């Protein structure tokens, strides 16, 4: 009797381990890309009267909010001239007063009230991610920086910007 119990227990353990290993193999069947997916083409409201990000925007003000464990500090920043041109194909041109600050690679995508801007020299390196609102010719964008390949996220600083459409 004891022998049959041990045999049944061993058989049950073997079946459970086989079913677990078969089930868990399915979790890794999909290929995981080395790089994140490209941002999708920007989605803008279908309503022709709805405001669109497409066009050239000039920076009017910028405030940095520095986050720490015990406080939150605000710092107004004067970056000088800065503008971004969002194109319908999901690319953009970003330019600051210093011509060396022009980015060779800029793509953007919208998902609801979320705006993501990928930046780099000849390909993506970092991205800005945050929320935006449009009010006529005024764009307000609050974001933080992240590494395109997921190596770091800067949650210590939030950038609040106000842009005016040209």
C-alpha cells in the first residue's frame, strides 16, 4: 500500500512538473526585440476643427521641477530661442539658438494626451515622454527624459514648457 502511494505520488509530481514546464515555455516563444518599437505615426483627432500639433512651435517659457525625497524645487529657465516643427509624417525638426544643438533624428507620436518625442543624432538615443494640452495656438507640454534603450529614466526632474504656434 505504501509502495502504491509513493508510485502515485511520484507519477503526480512528474505530471505536474511536465505540465508546468510546457506551460512556462509558452512565455518565451515570442522574439523580444533588442530595441523598442518605433513610435507610431502621430494620431491626431479626426475632427478637422480639432487643434493639431503639426506645424512650428516656438518655446515661450520653461520651468524645471526638481524632485527630492523631502522637497520640490522650481526653477524658471531661459533657454533663449528654441523651436520644434512637427510634420505630418511623424518626423520633426528641433532647433535651438545654438546651431550645434540641432538634432539629426527627431520623431514624435501622440496617444491621447501623451506626447513622445524621440531624439538623437543619426538615430534614436533618448526620448521625452509626458502629457500635453492644446488651447488655440498654445501648447503646454510636461515631460521627463528617458533613455531610448531603457538604460535609465530621469524621474528627478519634470520639465514644464509652454509653446506658441508660429
